[in-house]
């Protein structure tokens, strides 16, 4: 049986194939009544869009490529939720790739996506290889880097300063009277390294820097690893009185280990997490964390691609900093301090 085409749908709906294509790719440019007619024709004929054919006709497919370093990390689940919320009512489709925090694997995935003539690319971070960056600069579509900021994005970037977020957190802990504050980091990807740099800058500023106060691991974050890292930290630095963690999973694990050891939080020990994923606010005591606008980052990235493909000019500001908020809670509030 012959596969229905755009021409067939247009004939059924009483419009041109170009109008059908526009309704699928840019529904906001077509009236609701016309969209409804086209939708009924599509349902009746069982039409399924062909991305390859669309690519040949317009030099771009309807695919938006999204490359993230992890599927299990709730940070990127939130980003994808925001992206999908914007794109689900359009004619675009999302294809997602997990780079596994591996720049070389990411390079290969970019090469595959570029061959599909994507309508847009959303990619985490700014640490692409030289070859990846060249491909992203050369691809004929909007490119959005996310979860970071830089003065030299490939196209545009939507995110926040990991350095500043960490520095603000550690300044707060110092103001609360903590002095032997450790940095606890997992995975050690470039964004975590920026947080570590922000931590170090504040500790040096207050003449509190001590190389023994760093404890890191290439392992992925988890509550369990947080418990193990605190145990190792206190064995090495028993006078440590607080931690700044690179994410909330680790912070929760550390809080549980403090409870196991009867280490009073916040009086004897302060804990600050990162990303404010929800669990931290439900702990007892509630854990201070850095709120990052992950869903909004996904929404803004998707909307930029839609706008550029609709003919909107490239914005003058290419470094879109959505900021962060330090959610101060009981885990870093010492009684009578601050």
C-alpha cells in the first residue's frame, strides 16, 4: 500500500502541500481551524512525517538533537522536561543522546546528528573537543549550549555561573562561622571543576585554604558515595566542620552519615548541596542547596531554536545567564550566628 504523502494530506484537507508542511513544522503560523482540518486529514490517511524527505526538501529535518551527559542525573531530566514542554506542541521531534561525560563519544554523536541535517542542537556544557566545536559552528541550524556560561559560545548559551554559585555558597558558610570547610566532589566533570574553583577562591580569600580539605572521586554521585566520602574525610581531617558538595545526592549521604555518627548539624558541622533537587528540603535538618533553573534552561533553549527557525534574528546577548539562588536552610544556620 502506498504511503500517504504531504500532497495526499493537502488534497484531503483542501490545501497545498506547503501549507500542510507549515502546519506541521510551525503550527503557530497556521490558524486553528486550518490545523484542525489538516489534523483530521492526517488521522484519516494515517500519514506519518518522513524526516529524511523533509530534510531533502528544506535542507533541514524536523529533528532537534539534545546531547546530555547522563540520563540518570535528575538535573538533566529536568532540562529535558522543560525542552519537551516547549516542543511537544510543535512539529519538531527530539532525539536524545547520552554522552556519558565522554568528550570523544560526544564528538561521534555530534557527527551522526549533523548528518541528519537537524533543525537545532542542544548540548550540555562548553567543554567540547576542537572537532566537536567546529562541527557545531559549521552545522546549518541553531545551536544552544546549556548549564554553563561563557563569553564565547558556539551560537548561544543558556545557563548560570557554576563558579559564582559555589563562591556564594562558601561565603555564606564562612559568614556562619565555619572555618574548616571541605569540598566534596564526584564525577569531576568540567562544571564540578568550576564549582571547585569557586570554593577555592573564597577559601583563599579568607585565608582558610587547605589542600587536605579536598575529597573527590571520579565515581558518579549517590547517597552511598556521600556517606563513604565523609567517612574518609573525617579520618583524614577530623577537625573539618563543614562541607560544600558538588550535588545534592552527596549532601544527603553526608547528612545521613552525620546522623549515624551523632555529629550535630548545623552546630558542629555544616552541609551545603548543589542543584536543590527536592530531597535536601525534606531532610531533618533541611539542607542548604543552590537552586538552579534547570526546567527554564530547557524551555529557553527549545524556544530559541523555534524562534530562529521562524526567522527571528540572532539576539545581541548570546550569553544568557539565568542565575541561581542559594536556598539557605537549617543545615548551615548556626544558632546566634549571621
